[in-house]
C-alpha cells in the first residue's frame, strides 16, 4: 500500500513537471513568434539643407572698405514638406510648430570675430570675439508671394545683448526653377549688443585717438535686400543677392563710423545649397 502511494506521488510530480514544461515552451514559442513578427515603426525622416556662401562685405560693421568672406548655410525641415524660402539675413532655424501660413521655432546666428588687425581703422580698439546669438523666430505668409519674419536672439561671447531682426519679402516664382525675392529689413539692438562694436572706452580712446562713446540701444539699422535663386535639381540650388543696410541711431553716431567709416553698408553674395535626406536617429 505504501509502495503504491509512493508510485502515485512520483507519477503526479512527473506529470506536473511535464505539463509545466509544456506550458513554458508554449509561452516561449509565442514570445518568439511575437518578437519575430513585430516591426518597429519607422522613425521620421528629415531634410538637411547645407551650403556655402561667398560674400563681398565691409571689413567690419560701419566700415567703408570691403573684403571677401565665406559663410556656411544650414537649415532643417521635415521630409515631405516643400523647400523653405530663405532670405540672405535669415538665421539658421527649424520650425517646431508649423501650419500652412505660420512657422515658429528656435533660431541661431553666428557673428564673426572682429580683429584689430582686420583694418587700420580699428587701430587701438582691440579685438571682439566670436558671438553666438540664440533665440527664436516667427514667420508668417500673408499670401503665397508675401512673407514676414521676426527673429529675437540673445548673444553669447563677443556680445551679451539682445538683437531683433524684422524683414518682409515679396517672393515671385518667375519659372518653376527661378524665384526672385526682395523687401525691407529693420534691426534693433540693446546697449550690450552695440557696445563691443561701436563703443569706445577711455583706454581705447587713448590708443585710437577717437573720443569716448557709450552707445544706447534702440533702432540700429534699416535696409532693403533682393535675391535670385535657381534650382538646377530639386536638391541643388544656387543664389545671388545684394543687401543694403543703413546704420541708424547710436550705431551711426559712433566715432568709429563718423570718423573712419560709413553708415551705408552693402553686401553682395553668391552661394549654393544641397539638400540631404536622413532618418531620425533618436
């Protein structure tokens, strides 16, 4: 009787283990099948527009002599959205909120360093470091041929002030490949944004021979610009432009401008851009 109970218990344990193993194997097989058939959703694609621009511009802001410089062009947009219009003075940015007419997003612009050795007019004024301006933009299309844009940025490095650029552009597609554009520009700047470029302290006055000057913020320039852009392919485009800027207010009244430069600033530019599609990796 005891042996029969032992055999029955052993058989029960064995059967339980077999059933448990079978269930585990079934679950494991189901997990493997689910994982095998599961496909992660594709990450969104973006288009990066990269380019290079050559500029004939004044040796420094407020100068009356000219030099040639190169500058990069960077832009991003979601794949499937049309190529964005870009004016020569637009900062680099990406629209985080976008409708058919309105775009809002972060904005960045880099201002080149100003070295005393760049021009004899800067003798005694010292160097001004590179400045990185970070902020945001709002762009609104009143009609398919009329765009307005506002940028506000905080400076870091060469200047610690705040700048604001307002612009309007009439955008006229002459052919599917050629677009002409142009319109007014207005810029504002705070004291700290103007001081490194137009201010003259006592030490600089001693070495340069210019009178001391402490500029105050406000309207800093007004102007107008025009551009022609041609798409050789949907990805490759070239452009030429001219921008005129008239310094205003305390920017124009700086002794550096009145004695050694000019409030009239003209920039000519030529460049190309190439669009690249990439998949979001984060």
